[in-house]
C-alpha cells in the first residue's frame, strides 16, 4: 500500500480510514501510541520473528480474536 516507513501514529491514521483491525508485529506500538485515540483495533503478534513462517503459527488465534475484537481494543497474541 506504499505505507512502508510510516511512523506509528501516521500508520494508525491511514489504517483507521481503510480497515477495522491492524495486525502488527511491532510489540512497542501500543506503548508508543494511545490506541484509544484511533478508530481501529490492533492485534499485536508475539511470534519468534515477523517472518511469514513464524507468524502463520498464530493465525488460528488471530482468526478467533477477529470474531470479537472491537475498535479501540489492543490484543496481544502469543504462541
């Protein structure tokens, strides 16, 4: 989407206009930004790395969370 390199605040502003949920591997996002100021939910993946093979291991948990997550929520997902 051409959003590479955006600071977290700018990323959340753009994402909230296009999506209901942001899924990220950035474990510091919720500490660096007050996510309640944005109209989006955030899922933070705590995989070994952000490589696809490592994050795919969390997909079943993410799919379950997506059923109930609401805007303003921040949910951490661990292996």
